[in-house]
């Protein structure tokens, strides 16, 4: 059972013999590490017990085991925004859809 979250038109076509789908993927995500924007079209991926933040080119910004990631939505944030602490670094993630819900499900807190 995989859950896939993405913007219309951003889904990738499965290739024959490709790796299995990640548990959660959100593309076209804005990722910031205050005070700097790292990418406007990045990707958030939950796969094999890890959270990965990727640039629009697929380069890894940061990743960590799910058990060490802390995430939430501040009271002032919009519905599609979250703050995640990955390896001690705070990232603001916008446009990620149901990222927090998927993270809770993947860590068994749903």
C-alpha cells in the first residue's frame, strides 16, 4: 500500500524494472532553511523508513531516519505548510499536501 501525493502533471511515468514506489512523495514543494529558499520545486519523499528532502534536480538537501524527524504545523502556518527538523536543521516546507499525515502514518502515530 503506497500513498502518493503530487501536483497535477508532476507524476512520473513508472519505468519497467524500476524501483518500487515510495510510501509518500510530494513534488513541486518549496523548501526553505531560514532565511534562505533552497528550492521552489523540490521533492519530499518518505521511503524505506527515511525522510528525504530533494532539490528540483534530485540532489539531496537532507535526509534522516523517520524516528529522528520532528515535524508539525505552527499555528500561523497555512494548511499546506509544515516545519520539519531534520538532523537538527529546521526546514519550512510549503505545498507538500498531506506530508504531516503521511509522516504520522509512516511512524505509526496515526
